[in-house]
C-alpha cells in the first residue's frame, strides 16, 4: 500500500470497534481524508490525544481501499483543550468544522485548509470575540467556495451602493429596483460590520455594538445555510438572537 504524509486538521471522529477511531480530516494537499487510527482509544495510546477534533497534526498514512490508516502523528497545533474550555469558542469551532466538512464534499483546496486552521488558532488564542471569528470564517469560506456575498454594490445589477435591501437568494445587497417585495433591510452599521468581517478589518469589526453584531450574525447564518442547501446542526447551539426562517431569510 502506498504511504503518504500530509498536514491535517481533525473535523470529526467516530468510534470503531473497542479501541479504534475513524477520523474525518481536511488536509493541506490531499483534500478531505477519512482514515482509521488504530488503538487510539486505549489509555496507552501514544498519539490518541493528537487526533481529537480541532487538532492539527502532521500525519503519515497508508492508502487503503475505502479508509486510509494513520501510522504516525506529530502535533502541529494543539488547539482542542483551549477551545473546549470556553463554551463560545467550542460551539463556534463546531460550526466551523461542520461547514468545512460540507464545503469540501466535492472539492477541497489549500485555501479552505489554511482558513480553517487560522480560524481555530484564533479561537484557541482568544484573538477576537468568538462570534466575530465565526462569522468572519463563514463569510470567507463561502467566498472561497464561489459564493462571495456583496455588501456594497448591487448583487444583481452591479449598481454602486450603498443599498439597504439584503436578499440571501440573490447574493447580498440589492438595489431597490431589483429587491423583491418585503425584502429585509439592514442598517449601515450592520453592512459595515459584514464588510469588515469579509475583508478581515478587525478594528472596525470589534468597534461594532452588540445589537449590530447580533444582526450581522443572523445574516451570516441565513446566508450560509441557504448556500449550503442544508441546515448546520451545530449552529443551533450558538447564541443567535436574530431568528432565521427555513428559507434562510432574516426576520
């Protein structure tokens, strides 16, 4: 069996038998990988702790027919303990890895890997508020996947902004002439925050008030779930004060 080596971030795990574990991972060079880590649930396992969700490791694997096999693991980013010690960071990280898992079903690239690792590192180090970090990650991950939202010019006609109407189905803000009846409208502060989260303008993002952050989070949640065409189960555990409909429209 061919042997290969890659850097991976652990997305989720499943028990296998009495001592083994199935890992779903996003790798730097080989896309999404599903592999078996043998014996990692035993207390004597030498690398079981390195193969928990949110951890980043340099792995050596055997290529199998359906599942690869992990033979060596060297820790590159021990983010798990720091993330799970804070509820906000833990729930945000769960949304991130679930989103990464779904976005890379068909195709995974280096940009998605680097973005996820950077976001998990920021959560572990408490670099920014976990809600802001999560929303920024979601907007950037969708942009990499080809669904970049518009928060300035009209997403339909390209007419220069600012525009207030926001329609997730149309890709962001739209001019009044293109907005469907009853389209929700966002205030300038919320649009400014969303644009800052998309571009990584942290001074602007961190200056936003709580109500503005909450409205922006509702917009991001709606936009993400609409384009993924399915709900994110982990998102229900994140504190969101802005409700969303099943079709992804901000209420």
